[in-house]
C-alpha cells in the first residue's frame, strides 16, 4: 500500500465536519448576509466602470486656484448642469483634489463640449459702461431661436434687476446695450422706445449674427446653456483631453475578465499540487470568489470607478487572501500526523496564523496609504490613477481579515478538529508511546486468591 502524504492523511483522518454548526456560526451568517447585499447592490446600482473599460472621453480641468469643498461642489454642479442642458446624457463630473475636475462623457466628441466646460459663464450687460444686468439677475432662460444667420436667446430677470436696467435705460432710446459673456462682446442691441420709458420689464433677450446658420445654431445653444447653468465661481482651463473608443474599452474589459479567470485557475492548480485534495482547494477558491463579490459590492455602493488600476488592486487583494488562507492551512497541518488536532489545539494554531496575517495586512495597508494619499491629492490623472489600485487593495485586505478569513478558519477547525472521544484515544496513545506502559484497564480485587501464600 502506497504511503499517503501527511497532509492528505490529516484531512482524511479528521472527523466529519458538522455542517449545521458551521452554517450557524455568526461569522458565516455575516458573510452570507453581506454577499446577498453585495449581489443586490451590483444588480440594482450596477458597477461604475472607468473610462478605460466603457470607452468615451475625459476632459481634465484645472481651477485657477485651490478651493474649498463648497466652492468645488458649486463648480461640479454648474458643469453638470451645462452638460445635461447641452444634451450629453452619459456624463460624470467629479472633483479630483482641491484644484482639478475630471469630466467623463460618452456619445459626444470632446471638442463639441470643450468650449462649453472651459467657459466661466460670467454674464454682464452694460449701458454707457454702467452695469445694468449680471448673471445673478437671470431667473429663467427660454429656448433660443435661429432665423437664417441671426440668433436670439430670450430670458427673464428678477424685478430688482429689471428696475436697475429701467433706471439706466430711461430716456436713452437708441443707446446700445453691450452684453458680455466672459469678457467677450456677444450682442449690442439698441434700447427700444418701449424700454426707455423707465418702466421695469423682466423680459430681456440677447441676440447676434453669425457667418452661417450652423454657426448661429451652435452659438445660440452655447449661450443658452451657459446662461441657464450660471457662472462658475472660479475660472477654469482645460489641461488635457483623452479619448478611448468603445471597441478598445470592450477589449480591455474582456482582457481583464480573462486575466482574472486565468489567475483563479492557476491558483487552484497550485493549491491542488500543494495539498493534493479538493477538500482544501474548493474552500480557498470559494473564499476568493466571495471576496471578489464583496469588493465589487463596496464599489457599487460607494460609486467607486472600477478601471484597470482598480482591477489590478482586486487581483492583488485576492492574491493576498490566498496567501493568508495558505498560512492558516499550513499552520494547522504542520508537524505531521502526530500533531494534536483537538479543537483547542487548532484554535491556538489559528490564532498564531492570524497574528502573522494581521501583521502582514498592517504592513500592506501602511504601504498603500501613502500611494492613496498621493493619488487623491494629485487628482485622477497621471500618478493619481494609482489611487484606484491602492483603494481596492486596502478594501480587499480589510474584507479578507475581518470577514472571509475568520469563516475559512472556522471551516478548517470543523474539518480537521477531532471530537472528545477521538481526543482521549489519541492522548492515551501518545502517553503509551512516551512511557512504554500499557494503559490501566481497571483495579483488580484483593481476595485470598490474590495473596501470596
């Protein structure tokens, strides 16, 4: 009969695992609940894919100076309103640090909206070099109209703005009203007799003429959007435009899925070669898949972008998880078949394994935090892309050490642990080998037959 490897003997020699005890453990219940919640979040909220996976364009804006959170929120809100009003349906505007804004769009050429997002949108109307209206006076912007090469954008203003305009326009029929947008003169209509009588009117319009009907259409649309969204609180400039085609994004996504599948396959083969039994291969693989679902669930709830850098972080986290599970398994199975496999002994060994795991996780997180800080502070471009790698790696490690590793350890305890009867038999056998004495079977009665004559 061929000699069976020690680790296979350990697994085959262990008592049958109590599945009911395993499934009732609070750690297992917590894992199941979080898995169900993650699957639900992924199904309902979806996963926010990065530009390199879904395709599209990215516009990088640089603010004139660093701003606080409130100002940054206003910048992103104004830009989001502009792009939605322009007709861009698939758009995401997000802050990147305290001086950069990243705009991701799909279904439209970045050149078509570059001027729109790079425009501060400061509107001023003057009469004789005196401010008659500004952007804060505008309450409603009405649909633009184009006739030939001439365009017009009507809008309404507040009563206070109308009174200021009426006061400056009183008795000045025929005087031009110079309307500026970001310092550029866009229209100079003359004051009509109906507006020069000093009576406030809340209806105003800005108009102009272009070289062609197409140019008039584009100009009217841009001005309407800018007036409707309001002015940016700080000037911005475009510092970069990147584009990824939808086909290339699909190729990246397919490549990432194939890489992940191959990684799991190679891990399964290595674990099988190491332990030569599927009893340990399957739990390790199932744990890795559970960690993947939980990481994607966190990304879905937090609306974190899953891009190529984040996928690399997920693979790194799962690889770290497999290492930790191997540490637990080896710690339990070390020293051969003579090692005690009582529940108490296994728990002691698992505590030793978790000491190593926590120390390793702390080192990894400490290494990732500076990378994440640099990424968030530099923005989502250049080295900032690595913040996705750092974030997903840290999240994956935390999920592993606090959720999935304890469940795997519980599985190992129930799989390899002996019951009390087996434990007493093994202890008696060990004492017999150490002392060379047979165990006592009971006391003999002292009678006359037992006395020496």
